[in-house]
């Protein structure tokens, strides 16, 4: 499918299925929040734009720049739902696995 035909494909389509593993307990809640935040937005025409949109949405939801933030994890109360590491977000998992996973899914859709 050429991208012109893919206008009906939305960013939230990238979020299914969820990853089998997470970094910390807050990560699934960030995943759900990102999905909701990007719901209804068309997948941009280029992978660079997809990555920029994912990073911008992550920054809006967590209040940090994933690229420049030096911490490997952080706490956010809104993603705390019980458990020992509740509310903890593994920024390295987002940098190394989760954003790349979403990006690869977008690439597959754009190249289809």
C-alpha cells in the first residue's frame, strides 16, 4: 500500500500488539497514554516525522526530552498504579526498544 492510500492508518494503530516485556511498572501506562494522545493522528509520510511525533508526544506526557534527558529512569505519579516500582518509567527501554518498535511498525506500514 502506498502512503497515499494509507491516509486511514493512524498513529494509534502502531500500538497493537503491546510489547511482551516492559522496563518498569510505569511503562505500560505510558504506552497507553501515548496511544491515547496520538489517537486519530495520521501516520506522517516519513519515518523521521514519525520519530519526531513520538518524541514530541512522549515529551508532552512526561515533561522531558527523551533524547537529551541523561537519566535512565524517572518517576511520574500519574503512572503509579501500585507495586514496588509503581510510577517508574524506564527511559532506556523507551530509547532502545519501545520507540524503535513503534518506528519499525510505522516503517512496515509506510513501505507496505
